[in-house]
C-alpha cells in the first residue's frame, strides 16, 4: 500500500535566500547555491535541529521551551507572490521581503500543500512540509519601504498564499534552476476537520 502519491506537475527553484539575523530584519538575501543540512540552511537565522517555542504554540508549550525545529525553512510560490502583488496593487513582490528561503515556480496553491508532503529536489535533497506560514506584519513593513502605504493590506491579502514552513529530511545541494517533485500523503481528512 502506498503512503504517498506524486503530484502531476514539477516545480522549479527560482530563488534561494538566507537571512542571518531576523531580529534585525526578516528580509532574506539571494544566494546561488545552498548545501542543505539536517539543521536547515547553514548560517540562516532559522537553522538548527531544535528551537525555542514561540507565540505560535500558546496552548502547547511555554514560550522559550526547547522543541524540534520544524520551521527551518520557509518556501513560497512564484504564482502566489504574483497574486499577493496584484491584490496589493504593486508591480512586484520579492520573496526576500517575506523572509523566504526558497521560491518555487510551477506548484499551484503551494501554501495549501498538506503537512507531511515531501519536496524532492534534483539532488534528492528532501524537505518535509510542516504547516502554512501565516502572514504577519513584518513583511508589510518592508513592502511599505518600497511601496509606501501598500503594506497595510498584506496580512489579509497573503492569507493562505504566504507559503509554508518546512524542515530537511534528506541533506543535499540546492541551486536555482533545480527541479522539485512533490509527493503528498494519501490520507483523508479527519472527520472533525470537515466540520471546521
């Protein structure tokens, strides 16, 4: 019995980015190639095998509790960037303004990939999808630096289009132009999910 099915399309890496210190700015800077390790992207602010629990887990852990790092990387879709830009009435929205690590083109509704999906790169480096990366005010502030007054709508317009968080399951190299195959878990929704 199969546990995963392959999506009928293939993505392409359009950008790789890193951010050294998100306490200064979440904006990430493009790089040509990355050797992804089990800790994420070397030198990136979110790299590490573990991390401190933050405000995203108010019912699970006290803030600062050490937990497994399942948000080593943020992945955004080119198509969703264009949709957000159009909704904000701006010419372009750079992945770095959202603090993204990877921009992929060709994966429809990337943000809605189910948790547990695998992204398999040309080198066979593999990421596991954690959850949707909910929009916050920090990208809005960066957008306002480039398009004054346009960032205020970001949180609303980026909902369900802001990308995903992910962690490295298999190490390997990544570079712009790589192809990415998507595998999703063959699992129905829990009955209670259908009522939400």
